């Protein structure tokens, strides 16, 4: 009985998600924010969304950002000049989990990596409208594998090819420096949550 209990506990630990197995685990940093429509103080991300919903009623909120109120006073910013996808393309550092807890991969390229059950794991969810920005200490600051001679697609292939042998779960790529980093954890500290206007708050971890 004790051995069975220990096995269950250890299995639970092994399957634990360290911000590296869900559609809400994507992150971006070093981004170029557009000029906000408005900036207000909000105690919670729920309050910030209410402000976005109000502005969206007259087409003035495509996405919004929320930073903890103890970091900055006007911590809820409403954006309408560009889409969330356009904003994310401006970010130098882009990070993503490699696969979910069922072995489905967050890969959207033409050829699904061999160690994946299936690809495009976020195809049937709306949580791709939630990301985190201004992140530090990604993967506890210790990449398991690195490469500085690849483009972004090459970086994805590099990390996916080593996913099983190096126990990788997360990757980042810097567009300017071309630094590809593969991690065994997606743990991080991020200051800001960014959501599209239509994304449900249930997507927020």
C-alpha cells in the first residue's frame, strides 16, 4: 500500500506542469508596445478586462495588458491600433512550451516532429489569446541546450529533435541575436499579462 502511494505521488510530480504544457504558457519579452488608447489603475486583471470590454463596445480595444498594481500605478493599458498578433511579432524574445501532458506538441510547422502524438495542440482552444511578457529567469535561468546559428523554425526543430534525449519542455528564441535556448522547465517570473479582447479569463493561470 505504501509503495503504491509513493508511486502515485512520484508520478504526480513527474507529470507536474511547470508553465510548460498549456496553451497559456507562451511568453514574449522585449516588445514594442503601441501607444495605448488609455491607461488606468486596476486592482485585478478582471477589472482591466472590464475596461477593455467598455472600450471594445466602440471598437477601441483589440487587446490589453495588466501589470501587478504594486509595480506601476497605471497598470491596465488598452490597445486598439494593432492586433495582438501584430504586437507579438514586435517582441524580440519569444518562448513556447514543446508539448502538453498528453504528448501533443505546440508545433504548427509542415512536418510534425516524430516524438509528438499530434501537433498544433492549441488549434481547438481560445487560450492562444493569452500570453505573458516582460519575463525573467526563464527555465530557472539554465538552458539545457543552446544554438546561435539557427532561424526561428530551425530553433523549433532543434529543440524538438532533442526533446526526448534531453528531457526538454520549453524553448525560447531571440529574433535579433538568433539565440536558441531549450529548457527542461518553463518556470519564469513575468511582470505583465497580455490578453486579446475576446480571450476568456479562465485562460489565465
